């Protein structure tokens, strides 16, 4: 089998087109939503956070350039959601930011806040899913955001290692709604 990024960037040992193509009937009408782990929920193995970011970001830039979907929907959370958002920007794909509540980035590091603000202010069409929820209602707002994303999308992709939490909720909801999925797991490759 082959790698989509070439020998110098090899990470996945599968041809992504062969796995993803059967899920896509007409990519020009595709709305691809993404949900994924935040750093505290990721088992990196021997990879550094920077290596994981580069690999996942590069993978999605490639997929988006290949598919040319109508839009990408990002939940705007730290790590995966922002990586997917930047991949949409890099591939010149329309970006919808599904913000769970106005204070989403308030307690993040300064670097994460800066990255979030750049996406929200300059690159995304932002939909505020729960404009009245504050941090005390955060879980409800996050689940409402996940449901909004899955209800709007035609396909869901996720960076999920099978643990409980918001990404599991998004995947379970996508299965219940009959949405095709491509799940990335840094340790085990991907599944559809």
C-alpha cells in the first residue's frame, strides 16, 4: 500500500482515496464536519504533539484538496478542530465555525486563544450554537454544538481514539443519523 504524503511524511499506510471515495457520491455537495480530541484526551504514543499536528493537518489538507467539498464545519475546539479549520483555510475550502458559546476560548492558553481568534475573526463563517450558555453549562453547549454540526453535515470525520466524551458523542450521533464517517486514530490508522 502507499502513503498519501510521500516517503518523507509517511504516517498512514493506507491509500486514503480508496477508503474515503466510497463514502462520497458527489464531493461538490459534501459538507464535511469534524470532531476530535483536545490534547488532554490524546494518547500520543511515541509521537510529539507537533508531529501529530503536522501529520493530521497535512492529511486533511490533502483530503480537502482532493475532495473539494462545498464546506468544512469545525467545532473550533483546541487541537483537532482548529487543525481541521486551518486545513480548510489552506485548501481554500469554505469554513463554517460552529462555536458552542461566546466564551469558548476564554480559559485557554494565550497561544490557543490567538489561533482561535484568527480563525473566528478572519476565516470562518461563525454560527453561535448556544449564544446564552456560559462555562457552567459548557457540556450542554458542547453537545448542542456537536448535534448542530452532525445535523448540518453530509459526512463526519473525527480524530478519535475510542474514549468517552464529546467526540464519542458526535460519532454516536452521526451513526444514529446515518451519516458516513471517517475516523482517524493516531495509533491505529483509520476506519470508516
